[in-house]
C-alpha cells in the first residue's frame, strides 16, 4: 500500500519497528475494556481446554454451562441488552466480547452464543415490553436458560418453508404448537438436550384458518428440570466437535401456550382472534423479522477470525522456534519461518486475518449504528444484512483454511490434542454452515448487488430476482449498484491493458482496488447478461438461476474481497506515519496482491493482467513475505491471545 514514500522503512531499506502495545490498542479499538474483561475471564477458566479432553460428555456439558453462567455474572455476556434488565446498552460491545471469547474453548463460545445471542436476542429484538419484563433480567443473569428453535430436519436455510405449525384457538386464547411430520422436527438445537427451560420456536402461524407465515413464540420445554407434557426431546448425540453443547431434537405434540407467548413486535393476534401487523406485505414482514437477528452472523464471522488468530499465533511461534535442515554444510539447521515456502504458507494467511479483522470492525460498527438507531433506514438495514452475510462467509471459510494450514505447518506436534489444533479444527468446522450456509449467504449478497437493495429486495426469491433483473437493461443493473459509484477512479486507471500494466505500481492501493473493482463490475454485468439471455430464450427462470449459480458465488466473493480491501486501506490511511503504519501497509499489500494472484487466471482471461505482470505479482508476494517475516511474532502478539490459552507445550516450549 506504499505507506509514506519518504520513509526509509517503506522502501524496505530498514525493518519497521512495531510498537506491539500500541498495535494491540489499535486492534482492540474502542472496546479494549470489554475485550480485556473477556481475556481475564478466559484465563480464569482456561482449565476447560483440558476438561474437554478428560471429562465425559455429560460432565463436560455441565462444566461448560457453569462457565457460561459464571461469565454472565461478570457482565461480559449481557453487553447488548438494556441496562434496565442488567445489560450494557451496547450492541457493538456485545459483538466485541463474543469475538474475543472465541480465543478460548469453542463449546463455551457457542453455549454463550445460543443463550445470549440467539435465545436472548430473539426475545429482545422480536418481543415487546411484556416479554422483556418477563424474561430478560433472569436471562441476562444466567438464571433462565433457553434455546433458539428454528432449524428443522427438513428445513435449514429455507426458513419460510418451516413445517412446525402454531394454530390459534380463539375460544381458549391459546396457540397450539404441533410438529407435523419428521421433516418439521426441530434439529441441532443448542441447549435443547439438557439445559433449556424455554425455547423461542419459529412456526407457521395459523389464525382463523388462514396461514400468516413464520412467526416466533416462547414455549416452555422444562419445568423443574423435567420435560413438560407434549414436548419430546432427544439428544443429537456425539458430534464432530462442540460436545460441550447439548444439541437436541424437539417435537411438539399439541403444546398449548398463551396468546401472549407470541413475540409480537411486528405482528400480533388480538384476544378476539384477529391478526394485526404494521407490515402488510407478508414477505417483507418475514424478512424484517429475520433482519433483526443479523447480529448472530456478525458474531460468527468475527469468531472465525479469532479462531484464525489462535491458529496463526501457535504456528508462527512454533516456526520461529523449530529448526529443520541445514542450509549448507556446517551452517546449522534453519528456523522454519526462514524458509520461503513456510513464509508463503503462513504469512498471506496472517495478512488476510488482519484484513478480515478490519472488515469485521466495519460491519460491527454498521450493526451498532443500525440497532442503536443512529442509521436505521430500510436500505441501510439491507446493506448491513448483505455485508454481514458476506463477511461471515469469508471469515468462517478463512478459519477453516487457516486452522488446517497451521496444523500441517506444525507437523506431528500439531496433531497432538494438547496443542489445541484438534479442538480448533473440530469445533470451528461447523461455523461455515451455522447462522447460514456460506454458499446460501453469498447468494444473498449477489441478490443485493443485482437489485441494489431496492425496495423490492425483501419480496424477491431466486425466481423473483431473475424476473426483476430481466426487466431492466443490463446497464441499469450495473448503474444501480454501489460498485458502479466507485468506478470513476477505476476507469482512470484503465487506459488499456498493457499500458496499465506498464504504468501502475503493484504497491499502489489505487491499482489494487481498481483491479478488484473492475473484476466485480465485470462479473456483475456478465451475470445480468446471462440471466437476461436465458429468459429471452424462453427458459424457466428457476433453471436459468440454477445454471448461473457459479457466477453468482464468484460475484459475491469478488464483491466481498473488494470491501475487505477497502476496510484495510481505510484503516491504514487513518494511521500516523510510524512503524505500525508501515507494518500494516506491508500486510495490506500482501493481502491485496495475494488475492489478485489467487485469481490471476480470471484477470488474464479478461485482459487485465499480462503474463509478465502476473509473474511480477508473484515475485512481489514473495518479497512481501520476506519483509513481513521479521515482524511476524510481533504481529501475532498484538492479537493478545491470553497465554494460558496457548497451552501447546510441544509448540511453544
């Protein structure tokens, strides 16, 4: 990113001096106090990492529950709830706390997420004062445990098709909740198998014989620790990981709940049996309801980034301790991180982790502004939902890739459970599919790009998107997107293929952004043309969309990588000129050029990269890795993963 050309450090002539404490403060940001509280609590309960290996499943579940309740007592889990009910009135702080909690045992993380994020968040965001007064104080304090019963065996991402039904009995003033067939069984529900007393249940509402779509109700599962009549619960059994979380299956056999159990922020049923809502359009009402739950995706994406930080901290510290092979006879064995291949394996991942950290800062800030009422327009909410979906996808995929690469980079030592990679790998793998399957989430991102998050956005399913796009000129689709508004500078930097290759500097952030913006616009226009061409040929719109889903995902990825780079560039530009700015500039360049290099085939196919330029980018990535190598330990230390959580004796000595 070429920080400051007057700086000798920027030219690579000297090693930039990193102020680790200052960098740590920058990364912690405005929520440093919250993050320090979580780090302190994690250190106090670090023995849970060993408990996960030595306790049987039932004992470990109880241990995880006890830790979650103990953390609630410190205030760290209630940051996003109203102060009147024991919370901190700060949505951003609650996300920061969750991100930091991911440094520790991930069963604890998920237990906290289910209790305070999903169950508590649903009551807070979908309920009204009667629900807040009844539940929030006990919930925030950890005295009342619950679960979030949305996913069904036959209905995962397609929430509108849920099979559980809640029929209103006007004579009794009650809803009757019923599981209609095995496909409608609630499944994989955290907290359900052992600890939840209540559930927020998502069901098809029927009032007066008329279907009103999916709504949420509070349903009791247990009383005095015993499952209540009409509710059937079974354990999901051993999982690939996260066995400290009691996931279960729930069936409802005509369970009756009072009319007031309906979470009625957006719709209600009167005592007389009339359905009322401030949002007339049922699709818009459904998406508005789900939009209030976007915090979960923001949290999981941030947790994925934190998992990558733990893995990289272990792998980098091992690589500057472990020696292997002599460079020349009598010279002694070299440190792993001094080998170019090892740098290539770890340091681009380090750069991408920093990039995603700053992208997470952006989406967390947007979430806070929307839910605090600072910027709560419908289009702002749509853009938040899209960005949260894309950031979650990139962050969790990055975690999975990084944990695997770091495990391999630590050889046999990385395979030992005591060195943390076994748990990191097993426990974080599901992040790519909960809170939304990543491929489905990226389709949501592309949908927003195709429609520019227009007023019709909530009403459009995949077929609706195809019809909507085919009703517009392709140029209109492009011009309506936010990407188009960023392209004037791109066109200035695109005088024509080879000339651009000769003139633009690889370490110029404008060049890097221009490349990613051009790719995004080209993919957007190409996707719109493919949709229109398919429909113009008389093909079924659903088949047309299915046939271009690879282009849909590619567009969404390209869009998100551009947003990630913009967040990183903005963060670097805001810093004073010092060693930290230079170091972050090197990482920003490494992230950008690695992203271009990874998709060099596309850029070459579309005339944006010559063979010579492509080779130059690879050489530059290698050089950036060499320049980042002496900084690597300081860069991972700045994440401040608590030492008791880095318990890996074979990796760290």
